[in-house]
């Protein structure tokens, strides 16, 4: 029987990965009220860019530890290129439209990006495995874990702390929170809502790409990898409450731990376990664990 | 939406010459040399395209071009199919079974293909099989593994030139029990859909027959394309299994290796990858030494050293600069099977272009040669191929990965006799297996 320690560690590692992706998704929803279906493709884009850069880095025979910096660079590149193109080029013309229309728009972006990825990288898989084993292993309990996975947890915590700090302690963040609460009033008070949307979408894109880039050394970067992740990310933000940052953290932790426990103790129900938890949470809290009370507008 | 249609006319100069000759030839010769349109269905997008679909498409292009040019060694020296050039019409297998059934109908009813060769996914095969029968069009499955196709029904218009997954898992169980006679516990990690479940069930049943009293550890069934297996690897590491069975393919197989190797999974247990050969081609020395690898038949490194194999490897490598993996071999095997049947039927028809029924009659119970050796259409009333298989262990030699300790298993040892279901055959203790 697996020890509880293994369940916890595996769960936390998986939660970290989920949190980084879900954070971007929930941020975009919170501010822009857009359920971004293209989030999975942006995650895949981050993974492809990271795999390409890491491959070139090692082919050039450069310092292996430098490849870790490429993971952040990949997220930055995708964020500052794809984010503004999508937001300025398409989404800004759609603001104010029904949420369902926006879902369809982002779904179309998802389909376009999937084909863009295929056009650029083809259908072959890409691997960027070198950073994963670079930092060696640590034994926790009876099991070896890679230091890279520990790093993933650290990055997730840092990202969560940084976003919380920006939202609660900086002027820009407070403006953003104001837009989350009420877009119309914020605009009336002189906040440049368009600019807030632009920055939010770029950061959200960056977070999606960061998730993809961090995971690239662990997996084979293949077409359609973004499809799976978007389903999981939705489960996380729905459990936590759409648009809630602590909700995304708690949702990711719940999904990660439940999945890990299922894998260790009852692998037959692993697939079902996540959705069972989601269903149970929604029965008790239909808008998620951290959903804010909403004033009824007449 | 992902469908990519591309009409690829692979008529070479010789085929053109054949066409020009037909221009002045009598009507019967014109009919004989009219291009034979073959619908080829394989994954051209999605996760299965890279490891399976694209090599299969490449194999089809190499074979059709060489056949049209009369460049394939004996017994396939005649150009095209009985002198008629081959024309390939590619269809993407991605998109699910409903889409594939529609695409199949389009191929038959709109594009009027003479036959269809294709299907990697067992789900697609199960969905298309009754439609092929309904539309009465010759259809050849080249890769999908589920034994249920011909064990649960019989077909007139449907053939499968690749062996079933039963062979892969029975041979895997034989290999590991011979390799590790003292093994006490086995476990598995397979994808949670028909392929993974069937593979695990066959392997588990075979292990219990071959090694009575053996312990079964954890059976992990992550979702297809899950990509991350941290918890599964922990569970496998704690299970203490001597052998871990996996029918993982494509990106999932690569991810399992990339995540499992640094954590010592491949050192702690012997990992058996029944469909691991394309992964070995892709990852090379990243696949840890001592991994048991199968190629779903005698393909690539397990292929016999015969003229057909030498021709195919060279033609494929010259064109694509990579070695052909097993999906490419299986596609060529299907095309050569059709050619053998077609030309046998044509010979019986006095040299005239055979009818579809004549080709079907010639195909039933046919034995033919492919780059992987001899193929016998021995099951499913002569519609399902049997073929031997092989397994080996990876070893890095001079910076290159190779496979050693190769053991070959004849078809009669790893395949049930006609009329017996795979599951019952394994549980019976492989009765009639020689």
C-alpha cells in the first residue's frame, strides 16, 4: 500500500502544474468574463517554443543550466507575441457581446492555433528532456523524485504569491480588481478598461505558456496536447469558483490530491474521481468554493 | 475540420508510358490499365499522426510509387496492380468514429474508390467494418489490433493484413516469463480505452496461465494523452513488480520513458512496451537499456533479411531520411497483400481486370510475402492475417540503440486457431498452440 507521503507529494506536484494553468484561465475570466477556450493552445504553444529553444540550446552545446532560463523566456515570448495579437486583433472587437459568443470566438482561436502549431511544427513529437534530469533526484520516503518537480512546486508558489502581491499591493493590481468587481463603474471612474484587458490577457497567455514550457521537459510535445489540459483547467476553476485566485489554488490542490489518491489506492476510478469531486462541489456550491456573492442587477 | 484531403497521383514515368500505351490499345487493355483508386485512411493530424499515421502514409507513397514504376523485387515485379497504375486518395483518420464512417461513405460513394486500405484505431475499425459490408466495397485494415473484428462477426468485403493485438501480448508474456523465470509480481500501465484495456486483459490472462500463482500488482489506466504520470510511476515503484506491461504508444510512451527513467522505474522493473518500436526509433538511446520492445510483428529491427525488406528500407530511407517504423511496414504489407490477391485474380480471369468478387475470392486464405516475411490470411474464414512476431531488449552500443536477445514466436504459438476467441484461447492455456 502506498504511503500517504507519496500521495501527498504526487498530488502537490500535479496541483502545481494545474494551478499555473488554471490561474491564467481564472484571471482572464475574472477580469474579462471570457471563458478562454484557446488557453489550451497557448499552453501547447509554450511547450512547442520551449522544446524548440531547448533543442537549439543543447545542439549548440551551451551550458545545460542555462536551459532552465529558456523555460521562462518561452512563456515570455508567447505571452508578449500571441497575447497582444489575439487581444488587439480579435477579442477587443468582441467586448460587450454575450459570453456564449465569446466562448465561440475563443474556440475558433483554439482551432486556428492548433493548425498554426501544425503548420509551424508539423505532426511529429518534440522532446526537450534534458532539463528534467539535470538537477538530479531527491529521495522522499522510499521513492525518488526529481528536483525539477520540486522546482515546479516552487515556481507555482512564487507565481501565486507574485500575482496576489500585484493584485493586492500595487496600483495597477487594485485597478484590475476594480474592473473585476464592476467594469462599467470602473470605466466611469476613469480606469482605462481596454488597457486592463490588454494587460490581463497578455499575463493570462503568459501563464498558460509558462505551464506548457515547464511541462515540456517532462513530456513529449505532441499535437492536441492542449485539448486535455483545458478540460482539467476548467475542472479546477469550476471547483474553485470562476475568476477566483484562491479558488484556483484550492481547486488545483483538490484535483491534484484526489487524482493522486485514486492512482495510488483505486486506479480504476482515477478518470472518474476528478469529475466526481467537481460534481460534489457543484451540488453544495453551484458557483464553486470561492464564488463571490453577486448583487442582483435589476 | 481537420480533414485533409489530398489526391496524390503517384503515376510515375512508367505508369505514364502504360497510360500512353493504353491510349492506342484495344478496349480490354484500356480497362485493364485504368488507374486503380485506393482510399488510404491514416492519421494525418492529432497525436497519432507522428508515430503512426505519417509513417503509414509515407509507406503507402513509397510502395505505390515503386509498384507503379515496376521497381519492387519479386514476386511483385509487375507494374501497378496487374499492370494498372495505383492512384492513392488520402483521408485523415482523426476526428472520431462518426466522422470516419462519413469519410468512408464519401470515399466509396463520392470518390468511387476501388478499395480502401486503412485504420489505425481499433474504434474506427469496429465502426467502419459493418459499413464496408453494407456498401460492398473491398476494405483492408492494415494496423488496428482489436481481435473482436473477426472473432465477433464474419465479413465478405473486409480483410485485415496485420495480426491482432492478442499476438503482441501473448508473445510479451512468453518473452518475460522465459527471460525472468523467477518473476513473482507483474504490474501494468495502459491507456484507458479499448486498446489499452484489451492489451492488459490479454497480458494479465497470459501471465496467469504461464506463471500460475504469480502476483498481480497495480494496473494503472491513465487517460489517453494524459501526458503526466508522476503518481502512476510512484505507484509502480511501490508495487515492487518485477515486470511492468505497457501498450502505451506515441507521446504517452515517450512521456512515460522521459518521466520514468530519471526516477529509476526502468531499473527497478523490467518494462515491456508491446508497441514500443516507433518510440525506440524516435527516442533512440533515451530509451533505457533493458527495456523489452515489441514492434507488433516482425518489422523494422525484427524484419527478416530478405530482398523485399532491403528494398523497402532503402526506398523509405532514401526518400524520408529515417528508418521505417512498423506502421510503414504494415501499410506496405497491406498494399502488397492487395497486389498479390489482385494479380492472382487477374491470372485466373485470363489476364483481364478482375472483378471485386474475384479479388475477394483470391484474397481469402491467401499467403503472400511482405517486407516482414510471410503473411497467412488464416483466421476469420481467410480474412484475418496471422504472422509471427518477435521481442528483444534494448542495448546501447557505440552511442546507438540496438535490440538484443531477440526471440521469435511463430504465429501458431501466439495466435488462437480459427473460430476460437482470443480470450478463451488464452484462458484455455493456449490449446493447440505449437
